[in-house]
């Protein structure tokens, strides 16, 4: 597949991610506090599917890992907001079936094609390790958010979420530069401002 097609898929995912962040930021600026609208989680799911496809086409394990770890957290937050069951049944079915489709896609000769995931002529081993650590750090923001939401039974974006977002984003920027990945670079650099701004809003709310 041509690189411009692959990059177009990646930029589509980043556009969706950026859109969710812009909406969340504008609503937060309006109310002078950090808001967590349901559209944030719906766009997260859509972006995650497309970004996973991009990572697959780029043979980039770190990208696919990041999307896999957060996928069901997005769905769980829609449960918290009583929005999941409002989605059409066919949409819910397809969303839940997507991870199974991914496993079947990588199921080759009765085993998961692990070699395909971890070996690529385009990525040095040290860079793959750095990218994986960066994605795990970035992903931990949603694990933390999920933990806090489970504890309070309310979907929210606490301070720790934004701190991990900022740290993870900066690490991914480094990865994107060495990987020469314009999708990751442009999608992340614009988000750094929004993460910082949400931290400022939280500080003012104290």
C-alpha cells in the first residue's frame, strides 16, 4: 500500500483524537473546570480503531499496543455515563467484536504471528523499546482514569490523567522524531498544549 494512503489513515485517526480534545477543552473553558463529555469517549473509540489500522499497516507494535490497552476503558466510561446502551445494537456488537477480529487477523498457521509484531526492518530495537515504554506511559493515563472512575462510579478526567498525558506525549514526540512519523508528531505536538491547559484549569479550580 502506498505511504500516502497509510499516512491518510493515520491522520484521519489523529484528526478524530484532536477533535475529541478540542471539544473537551472548549467545554472546559466554558465552564471553567475540566469536563468529561460522552462525545470524548465515542470519538476515542472511533479514533482507536482507525489508529490501530494505521499501526498495523506501519508494522508498529507500540502504536497497536497503545490502542489495545485503552479500547475497553473507553467503553467502560460510556457505561458510567449511561451512554453505551443508547448506541444501536449493531454498533455495540461491532465494537465488541473488533478485538476478536484483530486476534483472528494475526492468527497464522495456528499461532499468533508474534514475529510480525516485534520485528520490522524499519524500526531499530532500541526505538521499538522506547516507543513501547512511551505508549505504555501514555496509556497509563487511561488506566489511572479508569481506576479513579471505578472508585467514584463517575466518569472524570482527574489531575493524574493530564500529568501522565503530558509526560507520555513528550516521550511519543521523541519516538515520532526518530521514527520519522509525521502522523504521530503532528497529532501529539498539538495535544501538548491542551494537556497543559487542562492542568491549569484544575489548578485554578482548587
